[in-house]
C-alpha cells in the first residue's frame, strides 16, 4: 500500500507481489511471532537479543525457524537500500506457515518469514525532553500465552487497549501512551512499551511475573541503570505508587526511552510528573542509552 518494497522468505520484492497463503496458520490462528527494532547507521541495535528471543519462541511453538544475526543484517541492508533508506523501523515476522485447516498435529517445517521497513519519524530533542502523557486504561492486560508472554501475532489485547485510548478523542494529546494493569490490579505495561519509575533513589519496573512482555529494550535499560550505579527493583506495584513517583519513563525498541511528564487517571485527573519535563535520572538514562548505541 505504501509503495515500499518488502522482504519475503529471504527475497526483496514489491509489496503487491508478496503473497501469503490463506492456509497460513499465522493468518488462521495467529500462530507466529515478530520482533521490531530500528537501525542506526544501517546497523540493527540489540539484534542479538531480538533474535535470541525470536528463535527461542519459535522453537517453543514448534516452528522450525532459525536465522543468524548476519543473515538478518544482510537482509535488512538489502531492504533499506531497495527503499532508499539509510535507517528505518524494522519488523521481522515469522508466521507458522501453511498447514491443514485445524489445530496442528505436528511441528511447522516451512514458516513464512516477512521483513517490513518504514521510515523513522524525526523527533526534536526538545520534544523528547517535554515527554508524553501516560493514561491509565480500564482495559486490563490479559494473561500470557505460556509461562512468559510471547511477542505474538495474537495482538487483540493491545488493539482493544488502543481503541480505548482513541475513544477519549480530543482529550488525547499526540503521542499519549496507554497503561494497562494486570487482572490483579498491579502495574503492567503500556500498549507498546514497558514501564519504569524512579523514587527515593531506586528505579522500579514491573516484574515479568505480572504477565508483561520481557522487552529487549527493558532488559538493556535495566543493565544500563545498574552500570550507572542505580538500584533497580523488579516487583509488583500499584497505581498509587506510580502517582508518587519522582520520574517516570517508558521504553520500546523504536522510541527508545520516552519520558512521562503527565499521568492521567481513569477519572480524567491530570497529575504532573517531574515538573512537566524529563527529570535528571531520566536524562541520565537517555544519555547512557545513546552512548550504548554509539559504542555498538
């Protein structure tokens, strides 16, 4: 639709030439996984961690898939070049592949592998530091598919949360993220992001056991915070604890570290965070993250 070229099963072709069977179990049953990441200078960031998660997830689901970092890097370079891009937002999808109608009776041996790219938005540094609002949603985070949540093609929960966020219409500032709680009322995660908050010298983030996605960027930010000498605690936290935070930020692989400078409660109450601008610890983490990118 966008006129961009796409990657399908190792090739690069026009989007309207890419065909996936109606019997693909990714389409029929949502059986598949994906990773999103971005490039810097044409190089995918944290690709090793993304591929480790993707390859392990496919193995657990019985999808015979493995790609090395080198193979993905080469394919990404080809696709960026074909679209005239130096850098881009990348999505690598592995769908189970074609099988008989009905639930699987054996492993999937021929998955469908799709690589998509789109340009990255230009964001001014001033806008980054102003941060974004985070709105508490009524939509609850559903339980994981297994012991740990997959980054799967079954994205209905996130879409319902997004629809709730959009339903607030003019009350939603550009870039506002939605925050979901777990079924038990614990802080979980954003629609497309993981949550961090800082208070009294400690960085807090919801535990994986709350049912959140074990985000690649989340993991790296925890590592960087510890390298910065910050104490990090993973656990079960409440909305009231978040309201009392000195600083809040969200993470994902495309937007990196996003300061949260306003909380919005379900009753519409606005709560200012860190004086309406990214706080000192958030800026410190942004600097550490960017330095990590430049060193890779």
